[in-house]
C-alpha cells in the first residue's frame, strides 16, 4: 500500500508495535534499548559536521559580523524571556492543581538517585559557562559537544568571512561537503521507525504502564501544562510574528513522532535545521538559533522542573512561601541552562536545585524515576517545538524569512497529505 511508504505512518506503526511488545513481553522490550540507542548514535554521528557546516556557510553568506552578533543576542534574549515565562507557568499550575497533595511518599515506588545527587554536587555552573570555549577543537567534535562546536564554528565562519573573495573556494567545498552529510542523514532517517520502535519498547518494557498509575496526576498536569504552553503561549507568539503555528506543527510532524519514539530531541537536530530552512528561515539564523536553543531554550524541561519541585514539596508537606517559590524560579533560571549538557540532565539539575534550596528532601527524586522516562517525551517535543518557533521569530525580526519558501513548503506538504 502506498500509505505505508509514508515515514509518518511508519513511525506511528512502529511506536504502537513498541508499546505492545513492551507491555506483553517486557523482557524483550528491555533488550530493545540497544536498537533505539544505535539509531540515536547514527544521528549523533552527523550532528557535529552538519552544525559546523551550516553555521560556517550561514555566517559566510551573511558577511556581516555585526549582524551575527545581533542575531545571537536576539536569540538569547528570546530564550531567557520565554523559558522564564515557562517556569512561572509551571509553578502557578502546580500550585493550583496540587498534583502531590494527598500522596504518601512511603507508599510510592522509588528508585536509586545516588548517581544524580553525586553529579549534582560535582556541577559547577561557572565551569559550565567557561566550558563553552573548547581547549581542543578536535576533542569538541569527538565528544559532540554542541556548545563548543557552536563557539568554534562561529569563530571559523567569521575568520572565513574576513578572507573575502579568497575564501570562495573553501565555501564552495563546504557546500559540497554539506550536501554529502545531508545525503547521509537522509539514509539514516529511513531507519527512524526502527529507532522509534526500540525506544518505545524499552521504555514500556522497563518501567511498565503500571508505573503511571501512582503518579498519574503529576503526569496529567505536566502534559496539560505543556499542551497549553504550546497552543496558547507559543501560538500567541506565532500570531504576533505573522505565521501559523498549526502549519508549522504539521510541517515538522515526522520529527515530532520520531522524538516521541526515541525520547530525544537530539535525534532530529540535523533534520530540524534542514526543515527550518525549507520553511523559510535563512541558513545563518538556523545555524545560530537551533544549536544554541538545544542548551538555552528548553521550554518543556523548565516547565517539568518547576512543576516537579512543587510536586515534591506537596508530597512531603513542605509549605513553600512566595519568597521560597521566587527563589526556586531564580535558581532554575540558572540551573536549567545546563540540563541538555549532562547525561540525565533533568534529574541532575533538579537535584542541584533541591540541594541549593535545602527545604525539600533530595531523596524525593526517587519517586519520580519511574515516570521520568514517560515525561521525557513531552519535554523533548515541547523543546523541539519551542526552538523552531524561536528560529522563525528571530528570522522574521531580522528580515531573514522567505515567505515564498514557506508557502511553497506548506503547499508541498498539503499535496503529500492529500496524495
């Protein structure tokens, strides 16, 4: 059947099969972890060169160092404003809905949080920001450190721009190289349904659907809050800047489904950069905003962190004052910026926040381990949507948005959907 050749349909079917396998044969589901991880590793294999080439070619085509600084500055201001707003929304909703009220921590399943609390003690937030400057560019590429690659790429792009016409052969070579890496990405993405199946089968197999029952109120409120954030807050931003949020979401539906299956927004980072260019954003803006957003514009993660903190306070009957809740916002405004830079970042950031407050028991994190994986999909999806919206906003504010390309992309998308 022709419909089965559609990547979106394939990923949906793969996710459903993954849920069934994980539920019926949990031991088999657990073994599927390697399948999901292998797919993500294949994506990571091309992330570093694609980010480097996209940023360098973008800056070279822009040819204006002041404009590069202005685009970066606008992006960072947007990130801080929107993520702070997301934090405040999360705290307000958690206070109103009280997802932790009436729960007995002694009756809830808890997991081992030692590795997260130890990592939280080791985290140095000054070091996190100084770490952005790589001591060895080859090491940055080898480790796939997005922020370090971003920093080096911007400097390389500026250096190439300063060469003027003599740098043209390098630009031509990089353009051919970029095409090769995107061709490789296209081959890898054909395996997306297998990766989504592996990720979902492992999640259900290891944690089980029964885990959701105990903390269903927290999950429900987190999902509902993120849904409202996307369709109210981001929709208002979209209307302010003259584009349809719904058309944008339809355009990236395949990426959203892949993230749902793999629980990782990183699995679609290169493809997202390509999609945003096709949607009308210029290469320089895409190259600067998308990679930076993966560390500094985590809307979904910040909503979850704020709600999880209030949830734990309610479970342990800690009555937080307005001052203490404002302190939570202030701490999370800093600590949440490191969430994407560390393995298990969400838990480590939450542990470091609770440690800094010294009001809510850090041990309470163990209660969240069972459902964290199920909420990571929502976090990753909202992070992905937010970064795309940020890219369009910055592109439009810089007059670096091609309305004709956007209309063409939407038209082609509608034709594929009706075919």
